[in-house]
C-alpha cells in the first residue's frame, strides 16, 4: 500500500509540473494512473477492514474476502473518477471504460463515480476542464461553441468611428513595408476613396506578392504601386504589382445595427478571425475574436459599461499585440 501511495503522489506531482510547463508528457494516461492507484488503495483498505460480513456485503457471506472485495474493480472506478474530474467528461468516459474493461456489470459504479467527480470538480474549480482553463490562462482566442449571449446591444453601441489601418489601390511598396513594420496585424482592409470596403488582403499574401515580384523583376522598387483589384486596360502597361489574385473582394461585413448575439453566431458558425463593421457602407471598425471574447467575459461578470469607451473594441488605430493575433 505504501508503494501505491508513493507512486500516485509522485505521478501526481510530476503531472502538475509537466502539464504546467507544456512538456508533452500527456495528461490522459497520468490521470488514469493516479486514479487507479488511489482506487486500488481504497479497495485494499476496505478488504483489510474485514467488513465483508457487514450489511453492505451480504451477498459475500461465506465467500473469502479476496473474492468478494476486488481492489482491481476499485482501481477501474478510481481511474474513471479522476479522469472525469480532470476533463469533465461524462458519457463518453463511461463508454471508454466499458470498452477497455468489457465488464457491463461495472457500468453503474463507474457512472456514479464519474458524475460525482464532475459535480465536485464543477463545485471546486468551475465548469471548465483543465484544457479549457489553460486556454483561458494563456489567452488563446478560443470561442466555446456552447457560449451564448443574451445581450441586446448592437455593434453601434460598442463601436465608435475611428481611424483604421488600411490600404488602397495604388499604394507604393515603400508604404506597404512601412505599414508592415509598424504593426503585426494578420490582414488589412482594402478601401476606396469613399472608405467603402473593396477587399481584404492577408498579411502573408501581401509579403509573398512583393517578394515574388522582386525576385522576378529587378526593376521593382519602393515606388512601385500595388493593385488589389484587377487593373484596367488603361494602366495595364504601367509597372504594377497585381495582388488581386490574393485579395478577397467580398469580405464578410456587418452593419452597426447587427446585434451582438448575431455576431457571436457568425464567429462560431464560420470560424471567423475578424469582421468588418460598416455604417452606410463605410468602414468604421473591425471586430476580432478576442474583442468578442473580452466582451463576453465582461458581460458574464456583469462589468459591461454601456456604451463602451472609444477604442475599447475594434480599435485598430494603433498596433495592439492582442488584436494582431486575431487579424
């Protein structure tokens, strides 16, 4: 029993350190190991008590304790309970244990143990599993499909008109390099003279186009212009870099009257990183996944001001590492 307790304790400590420092040592099997050790310890302890003749073990009357109280079954139930508490799995975990053991008679104790472990885990550490908790701690822009919003606010309540980092047809290579060096955004809206959105160009394709053009034509300089829509015949003879092949000419746009819960559904169903917000067809802001997550967190904690201060959401007027990850 001492060896089992020591093994469970050491494995538990090692799992804490390896998972916390992102060493690929796993969490699924270590959780099963710790739970199996603890379950077997409990089974051996119950068997050593000699209570097989008590009320709870009436069916074991006349049967040796080694055949009545089997520590291996306790180990299976313990492994399932610890893994259930760590991952918050319920039905799928019961099915996994059934497939591993093949014992239909163990389903009821496993189900009870898994449900109790989930309830205790929810009560102690909230409803997030350890994986979801680490996503929150690391600030990853993960949007839970189960997340819902009951807000009645619209994007017009959250966004105010502001200057946005954008590009347009005819911008020079030098200006593009300056923009790329000044921020880490993953994409840029393409606007015309009236601030209408005519496209969206990802950062990596913008860099690739310039590098490819320079490698194919040494005459490409800092003053060479880029075209994000198909050049017409009048300027087709000029020295241009045609980026229209990589430009999304129909980026998803929403208006300021779009409800927040509708925006949430768009992000979840389409897996979006960002959405352009327009007013009278003119771009006034860009909402990223992290912006929406921050809003939902504030809404859940009842700390949401109304309206939000200018630049709090969708502000791309200055480089922001948080929004750069999403855009």
